C-alpha cells in the first residue's frame, strides 16, 4: 500500500508537465500527421481524405527542394561557426581579464534583443550605398554591392546575422560549464608540463562534451526554427535564395492557405529534426564524459 501511494504521488507530480507535453506537443504532432493526408477545407467544400497526394506535391515542388538546399547551407554556416565562436568567447571571458564582466555583457547583449529588432539593425548595415558595410567597403575603394539583393550573397548575410545573435547565448552555457571544472586539473597539468593547448584538448574539451551536445541540439533546432529575420530582411528572396523550410511552410500555410500541403511539410520537418537528434545522440553519447 505504501509503495502504491509513493507511485501515485510520483505520477501526480508528473501530471501537470505530462499534460502540457501531451496537449501542446504530442497531440498537435499527431493531428498534423492526420491533416497531411487531408485536403484543405474551403468555404463550400469540406476537407476530404486525399492519401499521399500532399507528399507527391511536395516531391514535385521545386521551391521545396530549393528550401531544403538553402536550409542545408544555412545549417552548415550557422551551427559550427556559432558553437566555435561561443566556445572561444567563453574561454576568453573565463580567464583573468580586466573588465571581463563588461565583455560578457557585450557578448550576451545580442541574445536579449528581439530577432525583429536585430534584423532591422542588420538591414541598415546591408543597405546599398548608405549602410555601414557599404561605408566600410567604399573606404577601401570597393564597388557598391546589394548584399541582400544578390542571390550569391543574400544567404551568407542572413547566416552572419544568426551567428551574431546566437553565439552569445551559447557562450553562457560554455561559461557555466568552464566554471564547474575544478582548478586542480589545471594545476596537475601544469605540474606535468602540459601546454595550454594540450590541457584544453585532453582535459577541458572532453569535460565540455555534455554542454556541447546540449548546445549542438539547440543549434540544430534553431537552424530550422528561426524565420522572423528572413521575413524582415529578404522575404525569402531574391529568387528564393533565402527561402528555408520554415519560411516556405509559413508561405504555403498562411499566404497561399494550403493547409494540407503545409501539414505535409511540417511532418517532413519534424521527421528531419528527429533523425538529426538521433544521429547526434548516437554519435556523441559515447564521447561524453559525465562527472
């Protein structure tokens, strides 16, 4: 009876969080999966079962595949660069440095700014002829360039904005992890004559692997989730050069009002995120050292 009471007490404690997870995560995912096999309801035409038609439309949609390609390069550009920059900043501000509190604040400030505000700031930087970037390039004698209006540079410019916004956020996690490493490790490494690079590679970085896994998963999710700065800066242009999956989903669902097709894109996006999470856990779990 006492064991049953303890189990009941535990389940009751889990009930609020489990209810929120079920109603706002699991149920919407299952409902979206069901909607992906239905047509979009119209004013005088209810939704009907269409089978895999929405997925066949997805396969034949060139804009969808352009969004997949853009999202791939967006991930390649933002994830490793933001994580590496966050780690370097954390190592810098964790040392003995005058005014490191102000430096931490400067690195973290972009994180607390709304993404729409960040997008407008960088929109001014990229403005042809008048923007800050154009002013710098003109001093070097370089010709004017429409950074967001050129298909060759638009996606790269969006990547820079994301890295600038996210690196400070990831830095906080690395900084907290660095401060949890006992100083005796550094003292032992110094006694053994290990260089700073050897100490970082052999001791610090392996101890940071749990944090790296957490940061990596968040970076992957953000690379598929961030879309508001694209809406403000480029609206997917020019010529779909900055259209990523979530922006394409937004346009299909809310601009063209094709909810069935939008549900199919959502299912594919969720499947991709789940697969990437499994790969990350499978590859990195064996390299993680928990203390």
